[in-house]
């Protein structure tokens, strides 16, 4: 097995608009951490653009280089992430202002409905500007539990290869082989840097 790759997860603070509900993807990360893979992770709740900007800035620091996988767990629409109720949204262009050119040998996963419901050429331009090794996300509306199961599988598979183009292409191919139905149902797309 290759070097462990930490996950830096930023998650919407209130998934369904109620502080009484305790929905979170953190148990997925906990399970991966306590599995034989021993995946390290950092998890932070995000409600506002300011909080998102703050934590994205932290992720780019050398101190967090052992967490090369950015996992953004939010509600979404094509090219956009929604923040907590009444906090608005942030689009990929705004994310690029923070992360442009700072994602070398890193992976960004958009765990949000429909964010990748964009043309292939747009996604290629986005990955180029991020300078990321790979970006991934969903082009469809997704079920919360189903996408959480898929993300656990995806994050586990990322641990099995080096952060190289060939390593990430191997992950992409394995996901197609072991979870073709889930990939199709979720509209999963992964773009690898050329």
C-alpha cells in the first residue's frame, strides 16, 4: 500500500436546515480512520463563505501537505456549492480565486448534488486553473446515504495508489469496475490532469 493520504473535509454545518438534526459525513471518515487503511482526516463544519475561505486557506499551507484530498461535502447545483441556510452559495469561480494554482498533486472531491453537471471542456479548464491532479464530483442529484457510501469507497481507493497521473487513472478505472451502478446513478465524474 502506498503512503497514507489524509483527507481535509469541509462540510456544510446544517444539511437540512435544522440544528436538531445531526447529519454529517464524519462517520464515513471515522470508519476509514479505524479501518486497516488508517486514513487520517481533518473535519470542519462550515456555515459561511468566510469560514470556507478561512479553511481553504489553511488547507493550502505546508503544515497540511499530508492531507492532499480536499472533500467538500455540501448541497450543490451546477458549478455551485450551497452554504448553510441564509448564507448563500459559492461558485467554482470563487473557489478558484482562493485555490488557483495551489493544488499541485492534490485532489478535490465535490461531494454535492449536480456540481459537475458541466461540459467536459469547462471541467478541463477548472482542473487546469486549480492545478490539481484530479477533481471529482456528481452531475446528478444524489441521495445522501448512497453518496456517502460511494465516497467511503472512493476515498479508500485513493489510498491504494500514488498521487501520480497513472495512479489516479488506476483509481478511476477501479471505481468503474467495482461500482459501475453507483457511479452511473450518482453521475460521478473524475477529471485527471493532462
